[in-house]
C-alpha cells in the first residue's frame, strides 16, 4: 500500500497573514483551483520512483490512473500488478497474483493520501501549510511545498512538493519525503480530462474466494482478516 498511498495530489492549505506575498499566493492558488474545478474526470499514465537506503537502486513502477468525482483508481502494471481504488469511505487494494484484497478504513486526514492528481484547494485545506515562490518552470508548473500541520500526518510525512500546471490545475509532478526521509517521486503524462468514465470502471471486481484482509482492523478487531466472495 505504501507506494500509491505515499503520494498526495490534491492537498493544500491557504495560510494568509495579510502580507503581500501571502496575498499573491492566495490569489494564485484560487486561480488554479478555479480552473481545476471544471475537471469532472481524468485519465493519465504515471511513473513512480521510490528511493530508499534499503534499496540497491530506485524502485520504479508504472501504470494508469482514472478519476471521477470523489473516486480514483490506480492500476499498477509494472513491476507487479495491483489495483487501488480510493473513495471517501475507504481504500481498497487488490493484488491479483496473491488473490488478496486489502481494505483500509482511514481517518479523514489519511484518506486524502490516495487522492487524484487534480488540484482542489478546499478538499483538505485544514491539514497542510503551503509555501511557494510562485516561479513557473519551462513546462508551466509552479512548485508548492506542503508541510503537515497535524501530529497524525507528521507520523507519516515530512513534506510534499507538488508541481502543479497552473493553466489546468493538474498535478504533474510529486516528490514526497516520508518521516524516515525516504523519497518517492511521481510523474503524470498522457493526461486527458472530461472523457466519459463508466461507474464500473472505478470499481475493483475481485474473483470469488479472494482473501480479504483489513490491516488496520475493522469494527474494533485489529488486523482482521476474513474470506469474502467476489461480486
């Protein structure tokens, strides 16, 4: 779960103290948010690069992402297959090679860590501070640094850097530093917006007999595990 949940794509807070630079930041974020508000669906390919002292070389994974409203689906194809579906209720990860479905019922803050690459300012603005010099890259990206404000988030995250395309409000690059200073990078390409997505495309259809595991516990039973049939 760590790989896909380690990126945050739509998590920003507006911290205005009345200074001129804060006013500029406020306006820039509001403008980006206004543009992203027109996005109802999104398709994109992604490449994730995880750096760690325990790895001989960076671990590279790739796949595709689809988003519609408050639901997002990540299909990782290499180096191993997995499907992650995140909604406002939970995060579900299916490993077809293992015939295992993990279910995570997360708190309000942590559930945002499986968000979509669409910039939405108000979604979780209570949880992060943001810093930026508002300079644009050659690709039209503004770099935003997100600093967790809550103890719960600082257990997992040190900081996040987002490269947001100012004309579309789409996050194109993510660099995440976790609490152990491990770095995870993610890049989005082949982005298409507002193409039709059927509701069934964003569901996990696991075969009958798949083993369902709840690593964080369920209904007061830590580490619960059971068998559930498919649809």
